[in-house]
């Protein structure tokens, strides 16, 4: 039994070393390519045009701060267009956007969901060489996917960037995302996201969520498209059209990020990038109540059986098996089959491995490190993972943006 405990700990340590190697590859690639072909022309010559797509529902309180961030971007303003797609807000969000649009000389556009009744016809571009047959948005149940596809259909911009209405972005955000794509010859880019808040609950969420961001960047270093976040995502418009957007997964209410990420990875292997820098870090508030947190994580977990990417499936299955085995070891300690000392050494090994990966990467990304929160999350994660796995297997629904799914 002692050998089993050692083996189980060694497997996890080896996995973390694998992630560290992947992160190092991602980081080295970014810094090496950042020295080449840097975007320095502030006149806009030869720079790609960008459309920032923001799907919203009841974000009148948060949206002005995000838009203010976007007005002061270091990227040439004449090359940036912002499209807000409102999903039946009841708090005055559409009126707010209309008022702000009057001050932006055509840079800000509002689309409302009731307008999305006609089949979606992508505006063609030269050399797209893609299937441009209509997609009926009325048959797409996911409001968020419908919103993003409708916004993209209205623009001929070179690059699409997406974020959420409750986010904040740095002034270097657009420039960094565009540079990462251009310098690495990438068709799409994912950027880091962090959760903010001063409460202990928010700190725990921030430490846990950061590990997902790092894992997505690290696996990409090995050529695996696994995790990303729609709050900080970019891709060439022609690539989105090429893979037909979300067609085929439109029944899923969320997943506007990872479904597309996996699809782009399959269509364009080796052409996805991650921006491992604080200059691309997007911030959004953590859940304030346990109920909100459970609904959010249940929504994320609900997509597990819909992914067709082998990399993500293997990652999820491997981690799920390891956490289940960890719970078994804890049970064996409770009944006396293994000693508490053995269990303590095993869990200490896990925390050490996690720290080796996360401490330097959080510093690189600008995510605040909190040791006590790290230890609580690290020790409690097997129980956390099991809880949401069972919720998903039991088919529990979730609430999102005032709707029940």
C-alpha cells in the first residue's frame, strides 16, 4: 500500500512537471517572437482591423467601465470597432449603449436579440474560400453564441476579440493580443483572466481559477488545445467562418469559448497561441455567493460530454481519475489502511508540485498570490471536483443570466 501511495504521488508530480515544461515552451515562444516584427506603427499602416464583440445581458452597471477601457487602448482607434449585442436586458443596457454610441463617431454599435431573426449570412471577404451558406440564428438556442455570430456577420474586420460586459481590460490589451497572433503566425489567441474581490471566498476562487488559466496555456505549449476563456479570446474572422462558428453545438447555452477553441485547433493545428503576460490580463469579479458559484461551475461542467477534442477529454479523464484515487486514499487513511503520516506526505507532495507550477506563472501573469488560499484550494480540490462531477452526472440544471437551463 505504501508503494501505491508513492506511485500515485509520483504520477501527479510527473504531470505537473509536464505542465511546467509546456508553460516554459509557451513563455519562450512568446518572448522570442515578441522580439520580431513588433507592431510599432501608430498611424495604423498595415495593422489589422479589429472588432471587439461584447455579448451582454443586464450589464448597465459594469459596461461603462469596460467601454471606458476600450476607448483608451494603445491600438490605433481608427482600426477598432466595438459591437455590443444585447440579450433582452431589462436594466436599460440598450439605451445606455445607444447614448454612448452617439459620442463615438461610429466606433460603437448595438445589436439587440430581437433583430436576430433572419438567417445569418457572413459577409464574404477576398480569398475566404469558405462555406458561406446561411446559418439560421432563430434555430440557435444559445443566446450568447447567437449574439457573437450575429456580431461577426456585421463586420469585415480582420480580427475578432471577445470579452464580457462585466470585465476590465488593460490599455495594452488589443495591441498585445494582435501582436501575439501576428508575431507567432497564429490563427487564434487566448489570454489570461483573473477573478477579483477582497473577500476570502473571492480569493479562493481567484487561486482556483488561475490554475485553469495556467493549465490551458501550458497544454498549448505541447500543442494541445484544451482550455480558454471567452472573456479574453481572439481569432481571425476568416478562421471563424471557415469552421462555421458554433454550428453543431448551438444547443449548449455556454461553451462559446472552448467549443470554438477545440474546433480551431483541429482545423489549424499548431496555429493557436497564448499570451502569457499581464499586459493582456482581463479582470472580472468573482462570484459573491455560494449559489452563484455553484451555478457557474455547474454550467462549466455541463459541457463535459459534448467536447470532441481528444486532448481535453484525456486531460479531464486523467485528472478526474487522479482526484478520485486521492479521495480513496483519504478514505483508506480514515479506516487505518494507510497511516496519516503517509497521507500527509502525499498531500504535501501535491502542494509542492502545485506551487512549483503556479507561483512563478501567477507572478508572470499578474495574478495575486495568496498562500493560505492556495493551501485551502489545493487540499480541498479533490472534494470540490467530486462534488461538481456528481452534480453533472446527476443532470442538475443551472441558472445563468436570469434563465434556467
